[in-house]
């Protein structure tokens, strides 16, 4: 990984943490900075958040 980044691309890229779900078509992660970018499949990235997942709940 000389570029220190990886790209996942396809019909759907799904990120899930517990009940929270993010869906797009392309995920680019910079390993050096820990920054990530999720690109949409058309208009918008789909996000489903569970309110109970907030810290302190």
C-alpha cells in the first residue's frame, strides 16, 4: 500500500456498526489520516441511524 489508501467500489458498499448503516457505491479510506469518504450511488448516501446508539443512552 504505497499510496496509504484503499478503495472499495461496487453496486453497494455497506458500512455497519451495530444498528447504524451507511450505504454508498464507493468508499475511499486514507490510512495515514484515518479519513474516509463514502460516495453515493446517484443522488445521496443512504444512512440509517439508531437513536439508541448515541453515547450515554
